[in-house]
C-alpha cells in the first residue's frame, strides 16, 4: 500500500515529490557585509528569493539536476553558479563590485572632460556656450580652466608653458590639421568649428593616452553627436552676422547642416578700433554631419568649409604709414569614421580626414601663398576581455603636403615639403578594483621626412583615497615634428620631445569638485635657429631645451548658493626654454606666472534669464627691453578682463542674448614693439601692443523651430 | 526647471499607486499559470510597498519568459520610479543603468512600443531631475521626441495623450505660458480612459486617476 501511494505520487504529482529541493545561503560583499535585497534565482525558472537583512536567502525549487543559480544586485557583478541543485545549500556567496559603477576610480591626471555621462565632468556641455568671456567659442571656454595661459591677443590654447602649436585637436578621434582661422598679429583667432555639433569634449593638459601623438603639450578631443535628439531649425540673427541650422532625421540616419556668415563691417563702422580696416573681417562657413546606422555600426561623415578675408593697416613702430596686411583663406575639412561593436568584446574603429587649406597673405609688397593638403588615416581595435581588462591597439598614418610661393617685387621663392608619419599604438586598461586602476601604453612613430623612429611609453595610475577622493599619477613621453614654418626651410631635423610627470588629487561630492595637480615637463630637442625670422639661409638645429613646472587648482561649486554655479581656476607656472632664436633659456612671452579665472552663472527664474560673469587675470608677460641689457628681461603689467552676458528667454524658443567683454574697459598691454634702429639719442622707440579694441559688444536673437516647441538655442550661445 | 521637477515627482507618485491596481486583473477561469502566479506575486509585493522585491520577482520572470516584454518593462519602471527620489548619484546611476538595460531588453522583444518609449522618456526625466544643468538640454529634447513618437504610434491611447500633454504643460508652466491649449487633450484622455481596454493581461493601465487630477489642478 505504501509503495503504491508513492508510485501514484511519483507518476501523477511529480511536483510534490521533487518540489522539495531547498536552495539556501548567504550573500555578502567582499568585506563580509551582508547584502540585503539581492535577487537569487535559478536561471530560466521562476524559483528564487530576495536576500533578507542578514543577507540570507532560501527557497525551494521543483527543478532538478544541473542548474545555474544567479545572484544579482545593483552595482555588483552578477554571480553565477552552475551545479547540481541538491548541492545548492548553505552557500556562501561573495559578490564582486561592479567596476562600471560611478564609485570606481577614474584616471583623472591631466584631463578635463565635458559630457553627458562621463563619470566626473568638470565642465558641462552648456558651459562651452554660456561662459561669458567665451562668445560661443569652445576654445574660449577652455581658457577658463587651469593649465591654460592668458594670451588674449592670440585666441589659441597655450598649455603649461607650451606654445599654441603644441596642442592638437581631434574630431571623433581624427586629427584636425588647421583648427583655427588664420589671422594676423594682435587679432585673436577663434576655433573654426561650431560647438553646436559636438556633445563631448575632453581637454587634456598632459599625460594623455598613447592613442594620440604629435602634440608636445596637450590634446583636445571633440566628439560629434551620435544621434541628434530631434528635427529642428535654428535661426540666429546677430550684431555681427547670421546663422542658419537644420537637422533632419530619418529611420536610421540623420543630417545636420549649419551655415553662418559673419561680417564685422557694420560693427567697426559704429565702434571703430585701433586698426585701419580696408576690408573688415568677413567669413562664410558651412558644416554638415551625416550619420548612418549600419547594423551594430555607426558611420559618421563630417564636413566643414569656410572662407574668410580681411585687409587692414596696422600701426608699426618702424613704419610711420603702418603695415598693410590682407588675408584670404579657404579651408575645407572632412572626416569620416565608422565604428562597430563586433562579437566577443571586440570593437572596431576606422576613420580618415582630409584637410585642404589655401591662404593668401599680402604684407605690404610681399605676396605669400600657402597651400596645405593633409590627411590622417586611423584604424583601431579594442578588445574587452572583461570589465576589468581592456586592450586597445591601432595604427595610423599622417600625410602632409605643404607648398608656399613667396613673391616680392625683387625676390621670389618656392618652398615646400611632404611630411609622412606612420604610427602604431597599444594601450591596456586594467581595473584592479574600484579603488585602483592602471593604464599602460606605448606609441611608436616613424617620420619619413627625418628617417627617424620615436618610441613613447605612457603610463597612468589612479587610487581612490576615500569615498569621494582619489589620487592619480601620469607619466609620458611625447614627440612632435616642428611646425610648417620650419619644415618649409629644412628637413634636416629631428622630432621635438617632452616628458610629463603629473600628480593629481581630486575630490568630488555633492556637486562640488576640487582638483589640484602638480606637474613637471622636461623639453628637449626643441628647434632653434639663428635669425629673428627664419628664412632659407637660416641654420636650424635641435639643440633647444627647457622645462615647465607648476600647480593647477580648480574648484567648482553648484551647491552652496542657490541658482548659482561658479568655478575658480588658478595656475602657477614656472617655465624657461631655449628655442627659436633665444640666446639662452628664458621665459617666453606667452607664458606668465599666475593665471586666475572666476566664472559664475546665475539663473533668475522670475526674469527667465541667465546672467553670466567671467573674470580673468593673468600676471605680466615677458618682453625684451632693447634699451637695457638682457633678453626677455622685463614684464608687462597684469592682464584683467571682466565679461558679462545676459540670456533672456523671450519665449520657449526665442532667446535674446547680450554680452560685453571687458565690461570695465581695463587697459591691457600684451607687449611692446621696439624700433629696429635707435633714434639720435641711442634710444629704441617702442609702441604698446594693445588689443585692437578694449571692449567687445554682442547682441543676438536666436530662434528655434521644432515640433515640440520646446527646444531652444541656449546651448548654442 | 524646478517646477518641472516637482511636477514630475508628483506624477510618478501617482503612477506607482496606479500601477499597483493591476493586481485585480486575474483570469479567474483557468488555474493560474506560473507566469500569472509570478506576475500576481510581483504586483502584490509592489502594492505592499516592497517595490525592490517586486522588481526581483519581475527580473526572475524575465529570465524565464525571454519573449515577453512586460517583465523587463516593470523591472525598468520600478528602477526609474525609485530614481526620482534617489539623491545619491552613485546609486542613481546604477539604478538607471539597470533600468536602461531592461528597457533595451524589452525593446528588443517589442519594437515601437509606445509604453516603452514613454518609459524611456521618464528615464531621461529622472536624469534631468537629478541634475538639470547637466542633462536638461539634451535629455529634454530626447524626451520630447519620444513623447511625440509614442503619440504618433498610438494616437488614441489615452496614456500617450496624457503623457505628452503633461510634458508640454510642464514646459508651458516653466515658461509662464498658458496650459489651457493642453486641457482639451487631458479631457480627451479622460474620455478615452473610460473605454480603455489594455491589450492583454498585465499590460500597463495607469493614467486615468492622474488625468483627472491634472484636470482638477490645471484646467478649471
């Protein structure tokens, strides 16, 4: 009888019979603290439970034989155990931290990032365009970060004692050869590309990844938007010109177009500056980004064209009638990249860019015509072995062809060179735990022009010192070819070299960030020549060297004062170098000792307005006083500028925008120009190099037309 | 931005209460399947204010029912809703990443599903609520587009009408404009809720109470 009951149950109610397999155990983190609420279950079955306050779980299952038990909890790596169900009792399970978590240490030495989902953003996407002094130029916004030097008359980025050519700009990982519109002395340039098309910016002031080369001091990485949020049309009417933008979306692709026209003639007619303009600055530009999804891949094609021209007469101490300068430039840049996530943790990225730059410059009688054709090709593979170990490797090729025709009434010369560089790099990212991460890389470059191979190791390390703080270290070797201005005369040179040593401390919590960074940079192989302005007869060598060291501080606080977001940057820089025609090591005129920036933004809800404030101070810059012995022995007085802006939302899609640069009209002197020959008393006359205008006013009206009637161009200002 | 935030937080509190009334739709005729038992258990836990345990049950069901978009939808929804009150950025990111993974899973099963689009928009909103300065501009544009798309896919679904109208009203209030143009949409949603039948068992049904509340508060 007994037997038949069992048989009956076995046959008809297997559920009862086998339903008694207990599964039980405890879940803790790696320091033994119980995890409450972890989800414990058999894969593919309904059976499971949540762990209790002591991390204990138990449930019963009707499943038999080999099963997979999964334990998952937010911010831990899921744990899998495959075994016979009967053995799944009194388990002791330790979950490992998920290193993808925000709490994981990040290597922050040397780099600032602005973006949506970067772990710690020093700048937010909006900052690029709402910083009062920046006037919509992303370079202008970056100049409020520590590590940069105020060189107001130039407009480019000068990083940690390096000159502007030592910073390279990349769009979607591909190099931009001519990122700035050419200009003349004492008229600051602007970045060519509108911030409108980018959604991620990383600015590295040193110690950057082996993926990037040909930059002695710094790299600026810009990423175009992968997928625009919506279709819209943007119209901008400004006191200096106008702009039109449109984005169109389809099922798997999208196209953004942006055109702008700037003409300073009306502005200069109302507010004349110190220059005598025959043809005020005029530029027309167009940009387009096309994106297409192909399976798991994304193709992006970016193109930008701009043409600009101006003509003016600038005061000159050696020529009482002034120097006549005219410039006409056409620049075309295109960049295509394709990235795809392949199987088994592989990602492939391939891309290329082509730059055509044509510049005609007239200085008094001389006519100079430059044509640059440059290309960059890159292929990169990434293998993700686990969350904790990733390997990148790739190869790239840079090609530059440069030709210059120089014509004067009694003299003419043709110059040019071809510069091909091949490079390969590899880099490993190792995350030991949430507390410790290491990045090791090496880059090799071969220059066809110099027949020279350079090898640059790079390393960075980060360690979490507390819940909100971390320490990072970085080291790297960096090589860069001399500029076109030198290569057009000689190719009997070597690459210039720097070494960076960086130590960074970062504290970030509750919308406050504090960063402190000390660094030392050692320069060697810098190009020197024996004349003030090099020419075909100059003697060039690689015998220059130098150093830069200093401290950068950054504090941003978006919490303490309601509706106010502000940041303060301070940089201390000590640098000397021997390069160009320097007779000995000296502090170059673009490097000053103290730089301070204070930027604040105040949102006034009742006025629907954002008021912005930006103050910049730079201590005096060196110049050579010809009336006293020495070289770069004197310093100008400090630079001060306070800029204000006001964005007023007329309605959801219409914005009125005003800004004033140098609102208090501080009188700034960037340097002095001395006469070539002394006067009858043996004195060299000099002239102050002042900005063309002390102040700049801007008024704009921005109107966005989109389906949702909500988007506006606040992010373009 | 603050107004939008208060507004949406309110909306989600109500949403939670309504999602839980779900439990009553049980097929009484046949013996409940494991799936039905599991779903009922999850909704019961949710109603008993044990939303994380409910999420765990939904997650288990999701592994056992790889072709059903509802379990991952509810896992994501619980993570999104709980993120609106989360102040710790680390936790918030972990929860929203998890929600995003489950939305991705659900979307792979059910493409162009207006309820999933609205949930995705709500996920973006959670980021905006957390840090409007950082995420406001990009994510509000994305959310707007999702509401438009959801409404285009289901023009007569009262929940889509309500979601879009509320989003637009939030924007209008923020800019001090009249919300009156959207009141007719709210009325239309209320009318449609009266006869609304979910497409299947355990499908989302929330929204009617909220629509009436919005009407009472904003449309006199």
